[in-house]
C-alpha cells in the first residue's frame, strides 16, 4: 500500500490589478506549485513573487503553460497546429525559467493548464507537441499529466520522467477523463466524500466514476484547488487527513526518478 503522495496547486494566476487565489495561504499546505507563465494568467511581477514564495518554502516549482487567452482564463479550446503548441510550451517555459534562474532555483515539473491540458489528454498529436517542447528545453523536467492520458504516454515514450495526476474535487468519466465543469456533478462539493476518494486513490489506486464504475488510477500527485477561502480550508483538511492516514506529503522530485 502506497504511503506518500505529492500535493499540487495552480498558483500565480493574479494579473495586474486583478487578484485571483490566495497563494500565500495555499502554499502553506502543498508540496508542488504550478505557476502560471503569463499567457492564461499571471504577469512578470506575480511570477517573480510566486516563484520566490515557493522557493523559500522548499516547494517544487512547476511551469503551468496555457493558451494565450487571458479573457477565457485559458479554458477555451483553440484550433492550433502541433508546431504552434510546441512553441507555446517552449516560450512559456522560458519565461518562468528566467525568474527561477534569477533566484538560484530549478524548475521541477511542467503541467499544462486548462484547455491545453484537457485537449492533450485525448489528442495524441497535441500531447506529443507539448512533450517535444519540454524535451527540447530540459530533459530532466517531470511531466505532470492526467493518469492514463495521451500526455503521460507521450512523455514515457520520449523517456521523460512522468507523474500521474489525480483530482481531489473533480468527478471522473468512465474513460478516466474529468467530467466537464459545465455538467452536473462535475465538482465534488462534500468534503468528506472528497477526502475518502483521495485516500482511496492514493492507497488503493481506485476511484468511482460518475457512472458508478470502478476505475484503476495512479496517484503520484493530487491537485487541490485553492482559489477561495473555503478551498484553502479544503487544502488544509486534505493534508491533515492524509497525514492522519500516515501518508507522507513529498514534492515530486523526491520520488519520481
């Protein structure tokens, strides 16, 4: 039975005068941070500040590239070529790399955001394009993607390090994909149900789909959202319950080799 897991959260998503999330609070409870790279969210000042907070708290720093779609928060599908996706990935990795390098740190992983992440879950060509971009920049980076997805498969084929991600507060379809946010039941709002699912995913490698089917799932990293005060309490509670279950919280680089 597995006894450790990474906790990650999407942060650094404020932009100019617009504040999104409560990063300082969220980063008290996670072991890895996915930092927006300025396209779907974030700006240079926010990126620098978020990188510094993560670095000073020994949190694994991850690049969180998305579509150039601030108005849609990177959650709208876009029609782009594989080469465009590859260059988008390289561009945003380079942006975050500058800030991480400036403080003497190192990027641990890459996790695409929103529509880019969801599309690459099923689209093999898009997944390969993202992986090619990562591979060309830094072959030591860990790719964080949905358990069993095309992105995870593409990373493994390229012999990059891979971490399988699961979600504490999202429902799953029978094919292992996330239920679309626009559909009823897509979000797990009962904290007790969410926590029991978390423990089971980590210790048993199982999750119940929205259809009632039992799915096999690999949980290297658990995504916990923290963009409102209630969600911050949820992140804290998940960490507490994992520790009560004697499940250690570790950043990805400590066990993904």
